[in-house]
C-alpha cells in the first residue's frame, strides 16, 4: 500500500497512531477542558495557479486545484470512531456518478484505492448505490434502506446536478437535502456532500448556480464537509483548451479522468477533515459572496472562498 506523500504525512500518521493505540473499550468521559478554536488545515505550498493560489501537490497533476476551490471541512466523528475501534471504515457512495455502466462502474474502486493510500494501514470498504438521473428527494427515500443494508460510517453524496436539470423547486430541493443529512447524522453516520458538476453550457444559468449554492448552504448549516466539484471542474477546465469535455461524458456523467479526480478530491476533503480539532464548531464555507455566472468571454465569475487561509 502506498504511503501518504507531502507534509500531511506526519500529522496523519500521528492521528492514526493515536486513534489506533487507544483502547476500544468503554472509558470514563474526560473532564471538559477549554479547546482552541478549530482551524482549516491548509494544503502544502506548491506551484501557484494563474490566479496566484497554491495548487495542492498531493493531487495528480491533471486534478490539481487550490484548496479554496476544492473543499470546506468539518469533523468526521464516526470515521474517527471506526479508526479508534480498529475496524474497517465503511463508505456508502450515493449519486448518479456512483454506479452504472461504463466509466462510472470504476468509481467505487477509485475512491476506495485513494482512501486507503491516504489512510495507511486502514481497511476501507466503499459500496456505491447510485441511480442515473436521481434527484435528492428520490435518493432520500432510498437512503433509509441503503443505510440499514450497508451500515456505513460515512455517506458520500453527489447531489444537485439532476435536480438542476429537472428544474426542481429550490426550496423543495434544499429541504429534502437538509432533512436527509440531518437524518443520516442522527444515526451517528458522517456525511460528505459533493456539489453539481460544472459545464460551460450552464455557466450562465442562474438556476443551476442557485442549486450549487443551496448545496453549499446545507453543508454549512449542517456542519458537514463539502467537495466543491463545480468550482474545481471550472478551474480545471480553464487550464486546458479541451474545456470540460476531457472530464465530462454524456448526460452529465463524469468520464474516467473526471471520476479519478473526484475520487482524489473527495479523499482530500475526508483526510483533511479527519485532522480537524474535536472542539465545537467547524470550518464551514464563507457564504458572503454569491456564485456568479462566468463572463461571456469565458472568464470565471467570483468564487465562494471557503478557506481564505488556504492560499
């Protein structure tokens, strides 16, 4: 198994050693002590992007983006508990790119491999239960039976793309997503949200951007990690003359490269979230700026900057 590279290796190994060394039996609760405010763990300094932001060198060259365009972080208590109990980490991947014919069938393997490379000596089991074209309300209905069947420690939910294409009412979408995230968390299961894919054909669509923003709002409100797939794909598409076509196939489904980058991006968000302090609060996204359509000349509009200290 490959080891973690970069400056995160000592921190990850220290965390895993602490969790794996801790006895798994019941213990007396420790007395409450004052803890420092949580901070976002920034990516190591690397080559800068054209905008001057550091690219994350732990990612493959084709997938490298600045941390500010990749994730917002929050605690993952259920995954930490699995590590402490020295048992496999079970992950349920939900969303239209999580299963199906063609390249999508390889996504669970890519995610499992990426996680095991980033978590030395940890067994990770990923099970994907996705349906093409499924909207949030439909996934919410299925999630109850999926959770009972898989008994995951973590749910990774790609959400919003098909709700946007189906023009689902915004508040109904947000309510369904919010309610389901709360239900998952109430069963002591962690959640990581992945927002919609980026495509130049919808870069001017205010409704599509509103769905992206709703996912961000729910992630911040429910204090769960968010993979900013839309911003990451837009950034990557701006670095190549191939546009988003080199990552996106038919019917808004990611191709093999797109799935590999998403697996790396999800893994990065999970890895950094595991390093978050256990104090109250999370490093959620800054929602003071609204997503704006790209300019007609292709220049990206202003971005939500969830991790201002990650440059």
